[in-house]
C-alpha cells in the first residue's frame, strides 16, 4: 500500500525493461485484469491497483475528481520509483490514462485505451447522465443488472455464468459514495478532458468491441484521429468487457504492442 492508502500488487518479471501499469473501470477492481496478468507477467513486470473508493483503496474524505485519480496514479509511479511505463486503461481507467498522458507524457512509453470514452456528444452522454441520477438517488441496486446487460453478450453470459457472477458481485459490493463519486467523474469527463489527446505523440493502441453500446467504434476512432501515433482494433461481436469476454484476443494485441518496443529499445520518451 502507498503512503496515501492506494492498494496495489506487483507481479511478474522484476527486471523487465518497461513495467506495465493497469487501471480498471468504475465499479470494478484490480481483479478485472486477472486474465491479462496471467499472460503478461511471464515476460513483464505488471502493476495493478484499486482506484480511490474501490476494492481495498478507501475513498477520499472529499468528493473525488478526475485530477485526484490522476494524482493517485502519479503517486503510485513515484512510490514504486517507476521512471517510465506502459499504461493500460479500461473504461474510466482509460479516461484517467488520457488525463495522465496529457499531463505526464514523459513518464510513458506507450498507452493502451480499452473500451473507453472520448469527446462524447450530448446524445452519447444521455444514458450515462440518466444512470448517474439513478445512482445518486437509489444507489447501486438499480444499475447492477443494467450494467451486466450492457457489458456482456447474452451468449457469453449463458456460457460463463460464474465469470459474470463474479463481476456482478464486485460491482454490487461497492461503497455507495465511492462508486457514485467515481461515476460522476466518468459522466463529467468531457468537462475536464475535452480534446486532451489532440496532438499527443505517445504511441497508442485503442481497443473496443464492435457491439459496445457505450464505448463505440465511432468514439474509439475519435481517439485515433486526435493522437499522433495510434492504431485502432475493433473486436468483432464483443461488448464492453472485452478483457474478460475475449482475453486471448486482447492479450495478443497487448503483447504485439509491447513487443514493438522490445525490438526498438532506444525509443524512450524525453522529459519536457
């Protein structure tokens, strides 16, 4: 645990050239990346942690902001003495990663944005804002099953009921204020991030599912268009939880992205 209370775990190859830091989504915790860590730790040092108000990390005494999440991540880098790393963010984690790369580009070799959001229109935000109002009024009871339906394809739910039950359990066990504060950050991200990726030269991989009703391929393409060096991967037939629905495909994409840097070890970001 860091001095400011962030719970984290370090796994894999201690002396790997470039560590990988994983940032989970709202209402989830570090365990959502179990399938990725199982593969990545064989060749890399992998760090994952629980966001403020999630899992084993307590909420702040005040209402959390996007900049608090960014500072939490920076504090983890500093605590572990990570000079530079690959940063992988899922959903809200991807929004945090966008803020981090904009403010601390020199700490990153590359960034992976998975099923995340950027420059959403009012129409794209309508459902998010409605769910925020329900959560503020009723807590998580009214949104857990809706989330499961948005996140997982029905056929996956039928084939993997235990996996889905585990995600449902994590989501439903959240601290109400911690979750609501984080969801508010998620819903209001455009106010703070805007077009924050425009012109950012950090090598990037953007991944989403073709059937993700929120983090759509259209939104993913916006990120690719604004970043200076990025490629898009749309996984056919998948919804929001691509890391769990198709871990093999996601892991192959991650390994391919990271391997490019192993072949070009001199590609190191300059501090600016």
